[in-house]
C-alpha cells in the first residue's frame, strides 16, 4: 500500500493527524538534517499504523515535505 504524507519537522508537539481531505500530516521534533526527520516520520507512522518500522520504506520525497511511503 502506498501512502502520501506531509511532514512537519521541528514541531513542538509530535503527532499524526488526518486533514479534511483524508491526507496525513506527521509532526516530528527532529530537524530536517541528515535524514533525522525522515527516520522520525517512519517511527511515527509505524506507531500510528501499528506496523513494524522495517515494513515502511520511503519511495519519494527524501528532501521534500510531501513524501510517499510504501507499507508492506
């Protein structure tokens, strides 16, 4: 399953929220440096979707706020 999210690094309150159109917004504390925010987004998605971390892989958007993940 592919899922598109909008990442919000440097957030004071980490959370995962659905917007009005059904998209996911993932807020993480980590800064967007050296992939730290991407790792935090993966951890937040794994917890939210109740899957293991290794089942989530980033397909596109490594340096973008809009990211596409593949969930196995």
